[in-house]
């Protein structure tokens, strides 16, 4: 399959329900109708659909050429000092990877959790051992072809700076970073404004993780309100105060021939704002040709 930049929605937007949509199984067709080609299925609160539904969602996604990813539960903490929490977290990740496998989804997004009463460095050590154990179990259960995608996080007290995500991904080639630009902008109090700000991020991935992952990373993009502690709440593209804007990142995509999967996590308008990003990328390409 030819590599292309993909745009899609995190979960089901308000307009989908507004138009009478009911089941996630209707989403691939609905997204394709919007001109989109990626869908991040949300297992974020642990809700699980039947294996039949997972298979069916996968079939429909393939029929409409929509690539699927799955977001694992928010309550996972791969950096915990409590062995039973680690064991549970591995179980949740494995369950999400299983769901992804049933859907034919290649990517599972995972949060790193928090360093509680330990240093961030110690938490990194624990998270590496946890993910290593996940990969081992995935291999032994025939799930090794699904990629775990650790995410950069928006709150300062959460694990998941860019460097921490990259360090974790160095563990195994199958680990693909989820770069959430809204989160990085939030924990940097508005650090992403110019093309160069985005390019520093992609350069770092090129240098530390190599070409394939630098070109094909997973991406969350939305505007997010932040405070001193980082992320506060997800906004929509109507916001003009917080950012980040997509335009400078579009230039980086074109300059380096990147083909990320870009999932929009706007509050309610995920699909509409994904379409806006797709249009900005097209427009930027045209302008650079002219
Ligand atoms: Zn996330």
C-alpha cells in the first residue's frame, strides 16, 4: 500500500450522533464520507465490544480504506511501584492489543502513567520493564505484529515528555511514538508556534529512532487549554488563544515527506477539524508548488 498522510477522528464526533449515528460500526463509512481515512477506537474507559463486533469493525474499516488504531484505558500506569498495578496494567494493555488484533488495527496507544514517590528516572526504568514484559507476552500469544504507541502527555506531573517517549521506544523497533502536539504545547506552555518548533521534534525522532518511525509516527493533534500544571482541557479549532496551529506542522510534513497517522482529538468536532487539517495540508502543498 502506498504510504500517505492519514487523517481521522478519535472516537465518534457529536455530528455523527447528531446525524443519527448509533454504533461505532457505522464510523468507517461515515468517516470515508467526510473524506477521512483513519479512526481511533476508544477503549479509554475499558468498555469492550464483542469479538464479533471487533471483527466486523475491521472488515468495514478495510472496505472503506480507513486505518484503525485503538486507544488503551486511561487508568493504565506502566510506571507504578506497586507490582499488582503493573500486573493489571499489563493485562489491560494485552486486552487492548487483543481487541486491536481482532479489528486488524496495527496500533495501540498507551499512556505512561505517573511517577508517584519516585524520581522520573526510576519511573522510566519501571516503564521499560513493563513494556518489555508486554512485548514478551504479545510475542508468545501471537500478537507481536501490533505496535504499542506510547504517548507524549500534557500534564507536567505525568510521565511522557518527548524524551521519555523516545527513550521508551528505543527498547524495540515495534514501539512507535504517539506525538500529541497539543499535549507537548500544553506542558511547554505554548512552546509550539513556529515551523522550527515542530521540526525540532521530528528531527529528534529521526536522530534517535531512525527514518521509519520519524516518517510514520502516530500523531494526536488538537488545541488544548493549559495552566501552570500543563493540559487543562481539549478545545476545538475555533479556539484562537491556545493552539497549536496545524499550518507550521504541515510545512514540516511536506519538507520531510512524512506520512504520519494524524488523529484529531478536538472536543466534539474531531472529524470536522481533521478535515480542516487535511485541507490545510493540501493548500500548503499547492502554495509551495506555485
Ligand atoms: Zn491519549
